[in-house]
C-alpha cells in the first residue's frame, strides 16, 4: 500500500474551542502533532494548508437561517434577541454553547475536510487526514454534541457535486454518526456506516439496525449498535465482518472515515471497554479497503475522544502512521505491541496533567480485568451483526492487500 498521504491542517485549528473546561478541547490536536513530530513521522512535505468553507458550501447541508444565527452568535456581544434564539438552534446548552468566532472556526473545520477530499479526488495524493474534522452530530438547522457545522456531510456533498463520486462513509466514533446519516438518508450514492455503543444508553439515542435509509437510499444506511462493555475481540469481529461485506456490495469511489477514539475503556463519556488495539487494527483494515475498492482514495477525519492525554494522541497518531505507511506501524501490527512512546513527549507533557501518561503505544493488557458478562455481550453483538447485515451477501474470500513500496 502506498504511503502517498497528506496531513491537512490550518493555522486557526485551535479556534474551534468552546471554553477551557469543555471536553472537546483543541489541545488534543497539539498533543497528537507533537507526538508525531517527536518520532519524525510528520515532516513539512506531509503538510497541506487548508482553506475555509464557503457559505454556499455550508448551505448544501445547513439551512440559511441556521447559518445566519451561527454568524450572529459569533460576535463578541450578540444582541439579546439573538441570544434568545440560540436555544432553538442548539447553541445554548452545556454541550454546544455559542462562542465568539464560532462561525469562522466551524467554517475552517469544514474547509479542512473539503481540502482533504479535493486533494484525494484530484489525484494530488491517495490518502489525506484532517484530524480537526469529525463534527458528525450537527444537523441541518441545529447544533448538537459539540458540533456546529457538519464538515463530514459538507465534504461528502462536495465529492458528490464536484466529482460525482460514490462515497462510503465509515464512522467508528462510539457515538452514532447521526448528522451524516440523516443528511444522506435518501441518497443511494452515499452509504453511511456507523459502529457505536447502542443508542439505548448513549447520546444521541439513534443508530439502530432498523435505520436503513429511505426511498432510493434504502439499504445505504448501516448501523452496528454494540452492547455496553464490549471488548476488543467482539468490536473487531463485528467491524471486520460487516465493513468488508458492505464495501464489496457498495463499491465506492471514495472512503471517508471518521475516527473518534472514545470507545476506549478510559474514555469518560461512554461505556465501551476496548483498548488501544482497535485503533491499531481498524485503520489497517480501512487502508486495505481503500486499495481494494477505490484505488486507494481514502480521506480520514478526527471526531470524539475525551481522554485527551492517555488515549487520543496515541489513537490519532496510529491512524497517521497507517496512512503514511510508517515502519513503526508495521512493527505494532506484527511483533512489537509494547513499543515505548518517545520519552521526550512524555517529559514535555507530563507536568501539564495529573494523569500518568502511558509508556507504550498500545495498552499492556496483562493489567486489565475482563468484563464478567463477556460471553453474553459477545452473543448479543453477534445477533445485532446478523440482523444489520442480513441484506448484504457474504464475500466468498476476504481479500488482503500485501504492503508494497
């Protein structure tokens, strides 16, 4: 698999920031970039400067009145009547409160994901990563779940309008990718897939197997809602068995994947009990899918992840190591699961947090206690998988791509 990958970033990435105590904090990006820089995996030649999304592009997904409300709430001192309207647009709760510069910052996020899509579909690169993206809960006329503008939906629409591409959207965040699903629920040329903790117990309360799309888009929406306390083996079994079948059935021109890393056992906002191993394996499978079905065309974006010190930097770094075909990723996949993190990174950031930073890239599972109901959880997840995939044929022989230069 080729290593032709670009890392999309912009100077204002830290501006998408609600307040210092908010769990969706942009320091996640800084920690990740610094970790990659410490091991020499992110060089100037990898970087691609992004642009801001144009208002016309935002209107492809979001209603004009909503965009105007976001703009009006983005000034330092919004008018009282504008503040009164904020609740109607989902911008007055503790999850997604309005902030100064919000419209510009959210437009930058959307523009970064568009930049990544354009780079891949124009042939500038095979793979592109925009970790600042991943605002998958934003709806056409309402903010939700830390998300103001839905950059994934806007970028998918860009791929559809500018290139006529069939897009397979793969969401591995622990929360259902509801905003993207609803944006393309009737579109047969955009297939949305989400593997997540069941909405019975977790925000946004959607993403059930019965949500399959509507009209011409029926069958192009796939959800794999998993039981709380699902562990690595069951998560990966469900992901691997479903995503290969779906990609083989849909045959996309482009894969756009969202990489929230909040299914980790340490994440404070969910109940899944996975380790860093799923963030080591899933990008490798997506890489294989991209080269099997769409000539390597793969765009990846960030997403959730709220243990910002111990989980997010490692998970997102593993994603870039896979996309850039770094030799360290091969070692982690094949033989060296407990390779140490760079001491310079740990020494730099440890004084800034009360959490003890991890010593290794992957988790030392010898210290983990298993979940007592593991067999029952695994059985329920298999039942869910069978129902979710009943309309998609099995693949006779799962293909594996051997790495090459």
